[in-house]
C-alpha cells in the first residue's frame, strides 16, 4: 500500500520529531543545511555559514574530507555489514589498534558502541560487572556530578546532572550520587584551568564516607564539561579525584566524548591534563562525526578481569548490532589518518593561545558576564533576561546564524568549538561577528 502513496513530501516538516530542538519554533522558520565543505556549511537559501562548533563538537577535521568520504564509499562496496557477535572483520581490529596507538599509555582495549550515550552506558556497566568479576559484588553505586552531561540514556541521565534531562523521565538508576559542579564565581574570566576549586573533589571523600567506599563502583566526570556551558576543571581537581578513587578502589571514568580527538591539543584530555582514568568514553570526533560510532577504552586491569572461566563462554553480556560496524570502522581509520596527516592535534595546541585571546577579547561586550576557554573550546556567558532564561542566548544564536556564523548555546552560555582546521582569519571573523551580535542584543 505504501507504494501507492505520494512519493515524497520534502517540504512537509511535521513527521520528523527533531531531537533537542524547539520543534515549533524551528518549523515556523527552518534553518536547513544542504551541503558542507571545509569550515563552511551551505544553507538551503544558498548562504555560507562558518562552522564555529564543528557540527556538534564532532567534525574536528572539518567537512567533506576526501579520505573519509572515499573510505566510506570503498567500504560500502567491499563489506557493507558483518555480524558483530561471534564474528569479526579486519577494519574493527585495525581501528581498535590505531585508537590504542594514540590513546594514553596504559589504555589497551576498545569496546565499540554507536554513540557517546552508548559508550557511557557501556562504561558504567563494565564498571559494575568488573567489581563483581573480582568478587566485589557490593560495589554498585555510581557517582556523577552536577552539571555533568553523559548522554541521554537512563544510566547517563542518572549520573548526569542536568535537571531538564532528568526530571520528566521517572525513576532513574538507584544508588547514584553526585559531586558538586566545579563552576565557582571567583573563577570568572579564567584563561585555561581556573585557580579555585580543587577542594571540590573532596566531596567524593564525603560521599564515600556516607555510603561506605565498598559500595561505590565508579565515578564518572567529563574532564571539561561541554554541554552545560564549558566548565574547565580547576587546577588540581582531577588529580585529587584520581587520588581519592585510587585510595578507595573506585574506578574513574573520563567521559571524553567532546574532549577526545584533539580538542585540547592532544589526542585525549587525559594526556593534555596528565591525569589517568581507568576508562575513557569517546565518540563524535572518532569518525569526524560522519558516521555514528563511540568507544570505551580500558586498561588491561579492567579488561583482563573478564577474561576468566571457560573459553567458549561469552565474557561480557553486552554489545550492539553495530558495534564496530565496517563502514564506521573504515570512517574511523580514515579520520585518524586525516588527523595525523594534517597534524591537527598539534595544530589545535598551536592555535589555542590565539583562540584564547580572541575569545577573551569579547570581555566588555553587552551582557557578557564571564568568558572561559581551554584548547579550542571557548564559552561566553551572558546575563540572562530576568524571568526568561535562555532567551538572550538563543536570540544570539539566531542572529549569528543570520550573519553566517554557527555557534551553540546552552542555557545563557554561548559555546564555541570550531573544527581544528580553522584559520586565524576565520577565528577573527567568528569572534568579530559574535561581538556585533552581542552589541545588537536586547
Ligand atoms: C560528554 C558527553 N558524553 C556523552 C554525550 C552523548 O553523546 P551522543 O549524543 O553521541 O550519544 C555527549 C554529547 O554531547 C557528551 O558531550
């Protein structure tokens, strides 16, 4: 019957329920991208828009990179799909090895997922199962952090700390506690890591004392919290968290979904910040955002605890139909090659001081109450309109888009995370346009 229907209705926007979008606002004034190349999107009305956000923090090598496009095309021709369970294909193994090559020393195993959210669920499940595998089945409690974002699945929103992502979804995971966020007013206008707040990690000590450390499986944090408005870890904070986790036998998970793949001028934040977790979750830049893929990286200590018992038995009852999908794996390999060929992680490190000066040059513009940055991440926080939070930043987003610049907003914070290929002149254009937008805002 479906074949008898009208073939397409391209201008009918009703059917697609858009994610994390003001659907009615969007559908009354749609903003459509129809093509992308390098640093620019093309809109449906033929305008070029400078990508100040690497899509959603994912297109770190910029758009339409030939090597990635070709790898996907060739892989689709050669092996489109292979079962992920009890069967393998070479590209998934190759990508895992290449990831280990650039990962912090000591991260030696990779579990593939299809998104950051799934990487988080996977890491949380591995953490609980790991303790059990070692005879410590009482360790089931998970610790997250206020203002943390770990994707949208039940585990992720349970350890996450964004009220709107949690409050309408009923019962979340039991046995979850939260550290306080690290965003302190005295750190306003910080360049790079702020001075104050290392002591906030001691809250983990308090939570451990409250519940008994022998009940806690893992603590998950973003090294730099992105989605809640770019919260940079205070100096010494992550080090202290590591020390407390180690002392109490708690696994430390870094959610590197946005900080992975060069954003801070090193492959992972773990290397940029010099603090080693027990597991890393990543996604986004893993395939340059082109094909959905995520991963959990683990140490041998985590992985090897599962490799026990009769060899014909499955060790971990977890996985996805598309774990290590051939086309995603091919895209991942080509992406890592592109990063290496163009020296993009080093480039991000070199550009970071210029970026920092540019972002902080917005101090003094209308409504700006804080600016912060790290690597190629920058945030400009605006004074909210009384009684109408988020409205001012959303107006800035719309105005910037009209002026040909893509930024991202969360609450009243403007977050920017351009592709690592951005040129200095494009940084000037991005920041200059944003300055004009801010000056014109109500
Ligand atoms: C730190 C972090 N974790 C997890 C996720 C979820 O990733 P995905 O949207 O691919 O599920 C995100 C997405 O922005 C993220 O920033």
